[in-house]
C-alpha cells in the first residue's frame, strides 16, 4: 500500500490510475508476487488504501 501511495504521489495521479507494475517496481518485487500477495485482484489494494483514509480514485462501480 505504501508503494502505491508513493508512486501515485510521484506521478500526481490517483492510486487507481497507477499500474500494478509500477507499484511492484516501487516495492522491489515482481508483478506476479504483488498479485499473489493481493489475492489475485486489485481490490485488496484499493481497500487497504481506503482503510488508510485515502480515496483510491478511479471509476465508481456500475452495480
């Protein structure tokens, strides 16, 4: 989560707009390892960012 926030700040974009590859590179791990740690989807990252009090941004779900 901290890596995602750092990249988002550096790029001046919402966390939702940061590619997972960039987050993985910032964290010093592979994208595959990041996906495994996230449980296979980006949802866990977005939830962790929200829990830290930061709006991850992105589009609202249609459902």
